[in-house]
C-alpha cells in the first residue's frame, strides 16, 4: 500500500444547513425600551458600539448603542497583546461530543452555491483560516471567482439546525495560499491558509486559536490534546452533525514512523514536518481533514497539528498523521504578517 492510496481525510459531500437569516446576533441580544441592545461588553465594543449601562442578563452584559454606520472591530490587533487567543469554552458533558462554543476557533470550509462541506479548519487570525493543503488545492484555479466558490463558516456547532442561540457567520474566501512545497502525492507540507474577505469579530462562539512555538509541546510529556470535527466517529458511522471532540495522545516521531512502516514498508520516512496522535478508538476520521489538533498550555489552547491523513480510524497501533504547525511558524507569520502567540 502506497502513501498515495492511503485514506485521505479530504472532501466529503456533507450538506450543512444553509440559512438566509442575519448572522452575528449575540446571545441575549435584544432591543429594550431604551432602544439599545443588551449584549456582552466585548461584543458591543467589537461591533463598533457604545456601552451605556449594565442590563443585568449577566455580570458583563451592557446596554449597547450600535450606530447604523458602525465599523466592526476585528479580533485583532493582537500584536504583542498577552493572553488573547486559545480561550476554550466549557468542557463537554457527553463523551466524544463538544459543547456549544467549547472550541470557538473550529471552522468549516464550504463550497458554494450548494454549501457542500469541504473540510475542517481553524481561525488563526481575524482574517486568516488554517487548514490542510489537500483540502483546497483544487480551488487554486478559481481566480477572481474564488469568493463565489469558497466560504468559511465560523461559530458552527450543530449543522442540522439554525435555531442555535449563538448564530454562525459566513465569510467568502478571497485568497488561498498553499505551502509552496506541498506534495499532493505524499502529503508532505500539507498546510494552507485562507484569507477571508472581511475580518471576523470575537464572540462567544468565535475566537482565535493560539499558534505554538517550537518545543512548546514535546511528545511524551503529559498534556491535554483534542482533535475536533464533524467527521465520522469511526469507520462504520455516519458523519457527525454536532461537533465532536476526541482526546488523543501525542506520539514521538520515531515510534510513529515504526508503526507506519508496518503499513507502508521499511523505506517509509515520516517527515519532520508531520506529527502523530491517537490511540485505539481515539482518532480523527474521514471528514475531519483540515481540522485542528489542539493542546493546552497555561490555560490556553494551541494548534499543534492539522488533520492530514490516516489508515482507517482508531485502529490499534496506527496513529493519525497531522501537519506539525510549529514547523511552519515562519511561513505562517510571513503570510499573515502577524506574530500570533500569547
């Protein structure tokens, strides 16, 4: 079995529910008798609004006046700002299933106009999405029509309904940047960045993940790591409609290479730009491609990997393979022009 024919977690035809209703209304956002909207303080500020007084729905809810011509403020500037990314929501209460807003950076790439699910992704910066190159290399020829072909959905949780209290938002993609040394045959350097047509705003269900530096996470050192996505829970199941989460251990590259040589032959070499994670019954699966593998450090979550490929899902002694994000720190910083680290 060659690497080219391995089961690649890439494009799956999964229709996410489309809606034409207005996006971005925050939870508990309603107009009161004073003509203002009761919303979270941060949401008010980033909406270009003016907080007036507390409105009592929560300790941080304010009466906010948002002018009709207000210019939304993006998630950034984050340059040199401390502790401003990777803030996770409440832990899931059901094994294998995330809570709403638990992983606010998880994104979905959709193909228009049918809203076909392409891949998972993550919000790395107010205008930039991180994903796998194999997910989007077919769209490089779209040219000026790219924004009509691809879009990113942020803040999604349950794809079977639009009645969630925190609404998702959609952003056309204006640029696809694939790593210049990506090899579609071997999936080496399987990483890409998508630029959104406008800046995203931080909300309860939308936020940026942190980007790690080299040696932030060393295999073998105990740490909490999760992979998230709407892919299959196992090889025999359907795709999930609610965002799932799977706790996975990190493998050392030599151990992973040994396991993969059992599948690909003794000549196989695991690239230094890849990493492995997973255990029997705990793995990413088809439909999770491009999504984030995140690990916790100092109460913030860092994207350690991008889901790339695997052999089946959750098989014994066969981990999933991810693109190692810290290996591409310089390329990411050069592309987006931001040093994104708390």
